[in-house]
C-alpha cells in the first residue's frame, strides 16, 4: 500500500471513530499521518494537499482535550499553505492563524482566565482549569479509553453524560486529579 493510501485509510478510520464518538482513538492515528505527511516525497502531492489532510485531522480531534497536538498540526498546516503556489478559498492562512490564536489563548492559563477565554470565544459553560494543562493532554487518551471500557454497553441516551462524567472523575482520581464535571462547574445549567 502506498504512503498516500495509508494516509487516506488512516483519515477514514478517524472519521469512523468520530461517528462512534471515540475521538480519543484518533490521536495516535493523527500522529502517524502527520509523520507520513512530513516524510512524503511525492511530486503529485503538493503542500496544499498536505494542508488539507492536516485540516481533515484537526476536524476529527477533540481539540480542547489535545490543544498542544492540535496546534502542532495547525502550525504545520499553515506552513504548507504558505509554501503552496496554489490557493483554495476553503482553507486560508488567515483562518488557520485565527484557529492557532484561539488554541494558544486556551492553553495560556496565566494570561487568559477561563472566564475571559469563554467570553472571547463564545464558550459559555465553565470548565475545570485542569482541562487546559499539559498533564490533561498527556493522559487524555488513556483516561478516555478507560471510560469507554467502563461504559461499554451503556445506552448513550438521556442522562448518559452523568455516568460518563462519574466514570471520568473516578479514572482521573487515579491520576491524582480531582476533576470537576461540567455539571459541577455550572450548577444552574440543566444537563441531560
């Protein structure tokens, strides 16, 4: 199988994971695809195609759970866009730079409070500040995989979020993190 087919196959798998609400499974696939894109030496695959592949992966990642890795993808995407002689109005350097700035603001805990971030970017629910940390990003795939195992077979209908948040809280406690769920952070908001 050629490198390009392996890249397309991995992105298709990322889409299937998204359909299954299992975005945490996409992180290792995205890391693999990025490495393949960087090593790709195919005259038929220019920088614009690589930039679109990056954007496809960004769209299939839980960007606020893995903002540093998402930033890595976006910065590479921006570089390829700038290297490209071709242009496409669907993906512009300005749009990518705006996305980069938003994620940089998100992880800048000291310079931008969660409340300020929410006002600036229209995220009105409060969230636990630990979600902005590097340790969160490092353990995120393992935590989500464990939650997935614990909740296998549980209906994802009304009220699922409470079981999910309880499982996530328990798993994070094993890492020494006393995470507060959206329900705890937003006591006046009704969740289903």
